C-alpha cells in the first residue's frame, strides 16, 4: 500500500469518527467519556494524516 492510499484510508476513518461523534452528541443520554475518547482518536488521526502528508510533499 502506498503512502497516498494509507492517507486516504486514514482520512476516511477520520470522517467516520467525526460522524460518530456528531451522532453520539445528538443523544440526550450520550456518554461524554466515550465522546472524549472519539475526539482524541480523531485528533491522533489528524496528526498522523498531517505528518504523512508533509512527508509526501517534502519528497
């Protein structure tokens, strides 16, 4: 798998987590701890995507 394909997969996962966060927040009985965990995972993905993207542009 190329780095470009990997970045695309990570981006898709990032979007899915974003949708899941939004969905969770709509429920009145949402689990705030779970939402925080999802947000952390989303941030980790974003950082990894940025890191890999900068590696692609610097090569």
